[in-house]
């Protein structure tokens, strides 16, 4: 719309310059109002139209109008307060968030951030290019990391946590099994409740534990602090109290001293017993046996000495013939091995 103010012989205001200036001002004011009205029109649109503007890049908002956001070519959302930012990004679930090319977040409050990041499960989080978190409250942080299981956690490039509550921390670490834990680059925990701590540590059995870089626990229910040829000392260990406690070197030395003392005492007893036995044998050999006397009332005797394994013995014996029709004699003898080793005998002898 335009206005033209006449100025000429037929203009009623031609001879009144003041009125001419007022008409020109009104013309400019009216023109300005039309321009402002035209500029304000795009701002006065419903919120549904504003939400549609987010999809101008080709995104699709399947949630309630104005409640979800899809920005990017083929971006897609489906859920209350869901948000998808990036080409082919997909957020399916209430408050789900997908950020990055082909990022996918599926589940309530699921979050996938990074190209091809994938979070599936309520509260699941995948952060990093190609990160994959599958399971409720599963968390994968780092490029190509993967956490598969309830509350599984994988942190680090190519880290892998497979199993409910499994945790893998460190580049290329692997935790496989319920409650398995691998901490350190290239560490491996394979088995339920297996634990590996340190770069390259390996716990390869249920409930096994590997502590220290490159340590290997190769059987279930074992604890390893190194490998064959690369052992480690366990220091600052308190003295054991209970039957299943570990024994430290101080305790072992005390036990060894006590055992050595007992062994020395036992050895001394053995030597004493051996000496006594040899003396006893020598005493027995030395115990003499006197011959039958030649006539009644006569007495014969005999003395002997002996040697056995370095021990000597001494002994004697006698025989006294009785005055009987049939020849009889009373005999006796004694032997000694050089100490308290005594031997003796008494008896009858005869002839027929």
C-alpha cells in the first residue's frame, strides 16, 4: 500500500505548507505499521508448527507434539521428551537421547552419544563411537566398548563386559561372567566372580583372582601374584591367628626353630636308645654259663667279655652241684654292658 500527497494548483493544502508536512508524516507512520505487522506474522504460530520446524532436515517426531525433538536427516524420535540429534539418529523411549550419526537409544532414559553408539535398556548409556550398552543400567564408555548385561560396565577403548554386574576397565579389557571384574589394559577375567587387577592380568576360572601386571590365575578358586618364573613376594603380612590364616616368615622361622629343637632332642634320644641297645646286646653276650660240676658239692664258674658295635660287655656265671641221686646243679650268671645295662639269670642244671 502506498500513498501519494498531491502538490499543485488543485491541492487544497498547496497554500498551507504546515498541513502538507503533517500529511507526509501520517503517510510514513501508516506504511511502517504495515511493515511491522508483516514481520511479526511468522512468530505468532502454534507450538506444533514450531516443533515441525525441527524436522526441517528430514527428522521425524513421533512423540507428542512439541514434546520430542528430532534434528537431522532421517533423525527419529518416539517417546515423551525423547531427543535425536544427527543423521539417522534414533531415540525410542521416554527421555531417551541419541546424539551422533546413526546413534540409537532405546529404553527409558537411555543415552547414546557418538557415531553408531547403541544403548538398549532402561537407563543404559553408550558414550563413544561404536559404543554398545545392552541391558538395564548398562554403561559403555569409549570407542568400540561394549557392556552386555544388567548393570554391566565397560570403560576404555574396546573394553568388553559381558554378564550381569560385570565390569571391564581399561583398553581392551575383558570381563566375562556374572560379577566378573577386569581392571587394567588387556586384563581378562573369565568366570563368575573372577577378578583380574593389573595390565595383562588374567583370572581364568570361577572365583579366581590375579593381582599384578601379567599375573595369571589359571584355576578356579585360586589367587595368583605372578606367573611361573615371574613370582612376587607378598610383604607386610600379619601373623596368622586362625587355622586358615596365612603364615608369615617370622612365624615360620619360629616354628622352624621349635621344630629343629624338637628334632635335636629326638635325635639325642635316638642316639641314647641306640647306645643302650648295643650295650644291652653286649651284656647279654657276655653273660657267662658255667659247666656242670664234676661231683656233688663242687662249684664251677666262668667269666666272659664281649664287644658289639663299639660297646663292650662283661659277665660271669657259676654252677653248684647238689648232693642228689640224679646230678643237679644250681646255676646263675650276670652281664653288664658298661652302664646301667644289666643282665642276670638263675636256674637249675642237671644230667641224665
